C-alpha cells in the first residue's frame, strides 16, 4: 500500500518537470516548505493542474515516492481569484512570494509563518490599493517571525530606554540607538516610523493596512524595512 499524508498548503511556484509532469513548491501548515511532483499536470485534461496553480491555498494528499513525493490529489480551498486577475496585485504577490521562497528553508514547519502567508494573500485579494505598503509589512513580519527582530524599545548600544530625541536606527546592530549615545552611524528615524515598526511587530496585516500613514512616513518606513531586510539576510 502506498504511504500518503495530507497537507494544507500554499502553492509557491510550479515548473515543468520531465515530459508531462510538473514540480510544485509548496508551503504547508504541517511540514513547511516542500517540493512535490505533480504527474501529468501539463496535459490539458489534467484534473490536478487547476488546483496546483501558484498562489492557491490547496488541500493536498501527497504520496511518498522512492525518489520524489507526489501530489496524488489536490482540491483548492481558495484560489485568490482577485489576485490572479489583477496585474498589479499579481506583481506584488510575485515579489512577496519570491522573497518568501528565498528566506524559508525546506522542511521546517511553522504555523505562524503559514498563517502570515495565508493572511497576506487574503488581504491582498481584497485590497484595492497600497500593495507596496502591504508588501513591506509582510516582509517585516516575516523577518520578525524568522528571528530577525529589531530592538525597538531599548538602545542597542547602552541598553537605556529609547526616547524620540536624536534616536537612530542601526542596521548592522539591528535596532535603535538612543540620542544620548550620539551615534554617528545609523539612519535617522522619525518617531512615527518607530511607532509604525512597533505596531508592525505586534499587529495582524489586516489591522496594519487600516492605519492611515502619511506619504513621508510611508516612504521612510518602506526604506528602513527594505534596508533592514537586505542587512538581515
Ligand atoms: Zn544609548
């Protein structure tokens, strides 16, 4: 008898494999990131193909194989139709998934990360604009979940409590430096950006996208998160 296991998974990407098959990379709640072979998916009549489209949330029955595990059956739970039918959303999701795939190691299950990715797709699916902001909130939360949590409350130099005057964000040391330490290195950071980063650590994406952010703070925070991402990984 074949050994099988069930997965609730988000399809990250799919590429051709052998003649009629595909190789599907998924992030599952049960087993984290893994690679499955989907047989015959390139055939027009394949029943599996539609359910294994990238950016779908799919219930998969996997079959253990000698060389590769296979997707034996798949039923999509949510195909995030609004993302797939909007080029701007699709571009945003493509960028987020690419970073996600790069940061996540295979075979490590983490329910919080699964939920974050699922939340991201759900929010993007219904959101009308502001996809950039959603993306950097997602990337920031992902970094925090992976252990790259910046220090936002105490000075990374002296350990003192952070007060707004003269504070800076030190990318190399991963957190704020207080005004008293008079750091020469580090990015100047506004009080609003710090508040936003603190909220981003704590709140869900659904809650975060409701915050009214002025253009200046949006630009500043986006740059800090991008720099922090490049410095952390
Ligand atoms: Zn200090």
